[in-house]
């Protein structure tokens, strides 16, 4: 269970997160929505420790994430696919994937995970030894999701996976997330600008505006709320 | 060249220059031979450091190679004196001191030219690449006299003797040298102070702080940077020329790599930010060997330790300065030269 | 002097320049800093070896191994203590910091070992090979120089391309933030990078001290830094292969220039080469294009 309580994160004088409280039960998909600059990316970065929250608490499975170093977060079962994807273009596809499992140190498990990932994302298998910068946008998204999954996470943080992708590919990725939630009880926190597709796959959703939570509830509820949709979600 | 300069600023600079010059002149009469030669030393180094602080502090281009420009200036002066070029130019063996001015001017102009060439090459380079090429300059230029073809004219390892013209009679030789060096330093600092306050100086700062904005505002970034190199090289050339006259001879061994390091250290410590700082820095690196000799003697340290003490002190101090100042170089720059006030658009 | 001889000679010295260039490239790739103190660091490790070999009678190989180990230690300590604080800041800070370190190392070495020129033994015989009646400008010592650098290059290649620690190091160099998200201890990888680079530099120091006269004094290795830097720029500051190729090309160029133009002015040749490369192809022969895309 991921729990944020009254989290405040600042960049200088700007309160990017201004008292955010959210809980995400295991095995569910939470969509985090809102306009640009609402604080969605800061939320994910605060969970990981890339930026330190000034006050409040962030706990996962009882562990205090505010006291955890960035490098150690993945060993708690949290994987983060950052804004801009984070493909390491100088490495090959397979090297990117192997990097995801490295912290585990178990070679056999790494090989198994690799095989599973290639099965899940066949285009990656075709290009396994090519440099990652030869991949298309959709393939890169598959790569970073696959890389995140290589670490066998229990919680997956995804920052705008649909950015720049064709709707068909976005749908594919969302379907994969749904399957992982069903089959492996993967918990997902999904930050998205494309609210419509996010709400279609999420269980619950939270809407941020200027660092504050302005709406919270099940995905169905929020999707049905016309006023909310027009005001914050653009459809 | 200075462009529009406030009349009060110019007046103030003239006042300082005159007062400073007079004070130094009196000082040279008070001091004995040893102190006067130290004063001469400080003064010609100050010419070089003043130029370097304009380049690195005001214009933001780091140079670890100014020893090379001093070398060029010194050898130019030596060659002019060796071949009596000044006399031939003046076409009469009149006042030897005019000859001296010609010799120093030659050193300045030759270095300005070379500085321009280096500046053009350096204008495209940033950060470590620029530092690297100036370092190559510092090591690569002073070996030229060792080239077999140039060994004759340039004197090879042993170098060239410098036949400085005799001072007017009844003037003590060392006092005369101190006076020429001080006068040169005062003139250099006066000119650079005016430059810094002028439109050109503002252009230097603008390019240093934000090249993109500066070029959008219509400044030619490359031209500004080349100009900064020309100015600073000219100052170093003057410094070299004075060095030649004071030292009485020039050779490759007088221009080791550590000279360029000392110059850079001088302006870092004097405060990357100001002409006054350049002078403090010059005092520091000129007197540091003496101070460390005194320390070494009082602690009865060996010759080896004594000779290397200045290096160790400077090196450690540079490291500590970079580690302790949170804003490092940028902080020093801002405190000293200041930034250009941005105009709201 | 026949061209073959010049090329052989050039390859021998070029291997040493390549090693220094490689050290600089390793550090540049991981921390985006040009280590101007590299010459000083390898000077100190060579002097440590010198103390063991010339003053305490140890054999050459002990000296070499100790120099390499000393390099690892110096590199790690310098990165962790001195460079880490300035890693994110303006490049000028790192330039002045590494220069300060160079001064400190030179002064310190002068205090401990004096400023005179000492001598360091070569690994093997320096008598040139003969082919029939012809004397080659190549000796067993030169062969050792080339082979040892080649071995190091191959080992580093295997380390970086085939091991997981090498993968971690590359990830830390290319995308430190992403690497941290994936659990890589980026700081440790950077320290390791500096340690390896300093060890490679230490090898270069021992090799050149035993191969060329006049190097073995506190200021003697300054030129080597410039040669290494020029070679690295020729190959592309980002490219280890470029460093090796650049070093070899430079060694050969110097051999020809020394023969046809003049000896004693290698640093001037380096200046000219560096200027030409920076004017014509500043990113070097082997660099990938500027920006990294994600």
C-alpha cells in the first residue's frame, strides 16, 4: 500500500505539491490527472526521492520513503519510468533491459525475466542487440516499461507513457498494464495528460491542480462527472 | 575605442592614475635596491594579471596560457633591442628612451596580433577545450627557440641577452626600471578601467553571462571574444617586454608552465572580479616565494621543501577555494565585475 | 630513417599517448571533467614506483604493480574527496580545481623527491631488433610498451562491454539519473571510473619514464598531459577507441615531424595539431553526435 500524507514539495519558492494526500491499495491502478504544471511529475519524483518532499510523509508497505536513497528505492519493489522515458540510447535494447534487473544480482532470474519480457514485447526481441536510439517511439515505451518490469516491481510509477504515441500503441500499453494488474497484482500509479485513455484503464483517479488534490474517487465516478471533466481534463 | 564614458568616471580614473603614479614615483625614491626590484616585478606582473582578469573575469574565457604571450612579448623586445630596430625606426640615435617606448610598443602590438589569432581559434571553444588549448599554448610556444632552424636567431636554450638602454644619467638603474614598470602598470590599469566601464566592457559582460541573449541583442559574440583576447594578450606582451628589460636576458627556462598557473592563481585569489584584485594577486604571487623562504628558514626546512613550498601553498589554496566557495567561480565573478543589468523587453 | 622505422617508433610512443588519452576519456565520459591533474597523478605513481625500484632495489614488476595500485587509490580518493563536490557545478570550477591539484602534486613531489631529473629503468632490453643487416627502430622494450597498452585496452573493453559492473559504469556515465532510478550506485561507479583511469595513467607514466629520457622529474610529465589531451580530442573526447587511434596517429605524426622538421619541439607540434583539429573537426574522428536523445 502506497500512502502519501500531506506531502509538500517545493522548488525554491514554488509549491509544486501543496499538501497532497493519496492512498493506493495494492493491485490497483491509480490515474493521476491534471493540466501541465499541476504537480503530477513532481509527485512521482517525490515518491522516488529524486526530489525531496519538504514535509509530510510518503510510505510504501510501511517503509518511510523520505528516508530512502534514490538508488535503494528499486529494492523496495518500486520501479519508475520517468518523464521523457529515460531510454539510455547509447546502450543496446538488451543492455537497457538487463540494467533493469541488475540490482537483483541473480543471473538466472535475469535470464528468465528477459525471456518473459521478450515474450511480452516481441518487437524488442527483434531488435535486442541494436542500439536503443534506433527504436521508434512506441518501441521505446515498450523498452522502458519492460526494463521497469525486469526488476519484478510491486509498484510501477509511469510518467506520461502515451506522450507522442499513436492511439493504437497507447491502447496496447494500457492493455498490458491491465493484464499485469490482474495476473500479478501489480500496483500502478499512472500520470497522464491523456485523461480519457487513463480513465479507461484505471481503477481510481486523482486530479491535481496547482499542487493540490481537487478531486478523488473511482475512475468511473470521475469519468461521469461532466463538470470536472470540462474544468480539468479537457474533454 | 572606449566609447561613451561618463565624464565623471573618466575624471575619476584620471585622478586615480595621476595620484597613483605620483605615489609610486615617490615610493621608488624611498625604497632601496632590493625593494625596488620587487616593486618592478610586481608592477610588470600586474600588467599581465590585469589583462588576464579582463579576459577571464570580464569576458569569461579561461586562459592557462598567458605565459606564452609574455614569452612572445619578451622575445620581441629582446629581438628589437638586439637588432637596434627601434633606432632604425626612429632614424636618429636620439633619446634612447623613445627607443624604449618603441620596443615596448612592438611587444604589445606583436602580442595583440598573436592574441587575435589565438582569439579567433578560441572563439569557438568553451570550457575545458579552451583551457586545454591555452595549456598547449603555454607549453608549446616557449619551446620554439629549440627548433633547429630558429636556434640561431632566437638563441636556443641559452636565450638572448637584453641590452636595455641606459637610463638618463644620475638615475639609479633599478629605480629607473621600477619606475618604468610602475608607469606601465598605471597606464594599463587606467586604460582597462575605462574599457571595463565602456560599451565594450558591457559587451564583454553580456557575452560572458548569456551568449544567446547577447547575440539576440545584436552583439557579435565571436568579435567580442576575440577583442578580449587581443586586449589581454597585449597586456601580457607588455609585461613580457618589461620582464625582458628588468631581467636582462630571456630564455625558454624563464617561461615554464608554472608561470601561466601562477598568473591564473593570482587572479583567482585577487578575486576574479576586479582590476584591484589583479594587483593584489600580482603582489601575492611575486612575494609568495619570499614569504615561503622566510617560513622555511624559520622552520629550518630543507632546500627541496623551501623551493616547492609556494607551489604547494598555491595548489592547496586553489583547491580549498573551489571547495569552500559554494558558488565557486561564478560567485567571485559576480562579486567583482558584476553582471550586466538586463533590460526588460 | 625509413618510413617503416618511423612508423614503428611512432606506434611505440603513440601507445603511451593513447593510454593517457584513454585515461582522460574515461574521466570525461563519466564526469564531464577534463582532468588537468592527470599528468601530476601519473607522475606521483611513477615516483612511488621509482622509490621502490631505484631506491629499495625491488624489481621492475613490483614497481609496476605498485604504481597501478597507487593509481587506483589516488584516482578513487581524488574523485571522492576533491572532485565530487564540484561535479555538478560550472566547468570552470573543475578546471581550477584540477589545476590546483596539479600544482599541489608537483610541489609535493618536489619536496619529497627533489627537482632533479632521475632515471627509471625500462622493462626489457632497449637494444634495437635487427632484421638481416637492417636495424629496426624497435626494441624489446618498445614491444612491451605496445603490448602492455594493448592488453589494457582489451581488458577495459571486456570490462565495459561484457560485465555487469561495466554496464553499470556506462549507464552511470550516459544517464546518471535514470541509472539511479534503476538502483545503480552512480557515485561508486564514478569513483571506480576515476580509479581505473588513474591506473591506466599510472601505466603510461611507468612506460614513458623507462622509455624516454628527461621525463622523470616533477615537471617532466606536463607535456604528456598535452599529448594525451590532443590525442583524445583527435579521436573525440567521448570515444575510447578514438583515444587509442588518436594516440597512435599522434605518435606516428611526431616520429615523422621529428625526423623531417626538428626534434625537441614536440609540444609545439601538439599545439599545432590540437589547433587544426579544433578548427576543422572539433568533435573528433569518432564521436557520436552531440545531444543524447531519450
